[in-house]
C-alpha cells in the first residue's frame, strides 16, 4: 500500500535539470527522509509535490489520484501540508493565532458572517481556538498559549510551525529542514515530535541535513545527487552504501550516524 507515488518526475529550469527522471514511493504512516547536498533538488521536489512548481514531465499520485500541477490550496484540502526551510511565522500574532491560521481550510463561513459575528461564526472561532490550543499542547508549547510569536525561542518557533501545519489535518506532512539551526536539546525535541506525529498516523517526509536525526528516526531514506536518485533504502542500507558515504556522509559522519541509529538519534552531527 502506498500513499505517494512519484514516477519519472523531472523539472527543468532554463535547461538545467533540478529533478531528473525521479521515481520512488512512500508508504502511509512512515517517516521518509530525503537527503543530499545543497543543490541536490530536495526543496524542488517538495515544491513539485505541494504544487508550487509544475513538473516538466512525470507523474505524482497521492492517495491514488494524479496531482501533478494541481494548485497548492487544492493539495492542502486533499491532505498535504508542509513547513518551510526558513521560518514562515506571523510574528505580529500570538502563538495561538498562528496555529489558528492553519485551520482556515476547516472554517466554513462567509466574510459577512465573520464581520457581523453571527452565532455560527462565533462557534467556529471558538472551535478553531480550542483545536489550536490542543495542538500547542501536542507539540509541547502549552506554556506559550497567549505569548506573542516574536517572544518564543527559536526551537519553539520550529515546533510552532509544525503545529500550524498539523492544524490543516494532513495525511502527508512535509518538513523542510525542521531541525536547522537548532541546538542539541531543540533537535531532540523535534526528533521526539516527528516520531509522535508519525505514530499518530500522519505520514512524514523530511528534508534534513542532521544525519544523526535522519538515521535515528527514518523508516526509509531517499538519497538525491544533482536531481537524480543515487540510492534509497533503510538507514542501515543507506549508511553502508559506499557512494553515499563518499558523497554525503564521509567516514566519520557515517560512524556517528550509525551510533545515533542504535541509540535513537537526536544530536546534531557536524
């Protein structure tokens, strides 16, 4: 059984292949990581899956339906949500309000009803507020319920972005470098949260440079090299692949990643 199927996917920018003839699939309820150096095509792949880019060729099927070239809002409705490499937080809002923004797809009301505060609109607002409160607690940020977003520490902002993505009630959650810039403690919190999300039934796909985190939590890993698939498999298989060791991990990092996989991962590798 598969949730996402990518077949012969390619994306060109002015004759340059950012993604080239890429094929892979993702099973539901798993943690699937995509690794590779800068410029390998990882974020481009995310943008293709989420409708930011239209493929030059190839197919993307989600939950049995072709979604190539569909607009982002439609894919969000179908159950695809994401975070971004750079924080996309509304710093002029509270933490709670940021998560409530993620509920907009589930808010069925008109502008007039909202402006005039009709009873149905008030109830919808209260339901969204309650759900957002629950999600803040879910990601471990209940202490920031009424706090302004710009007062949160960096690691908390990373989890806030995940909470907002979860507010859309996705089937597939794509996380673009969720631990980037985090210290060891913050990375462990992200590690724990990703595993919690997957255990709850949401399929997680992440792009991440922290090899200890990737090797420690991934059910399956896809390795990209200049937009092409270098290899894929379990952490054990990828870690032992000579091409991966030479191209991305290096002997020292591979050894660290191996220790992380056995111990459960979570500390940043340099």
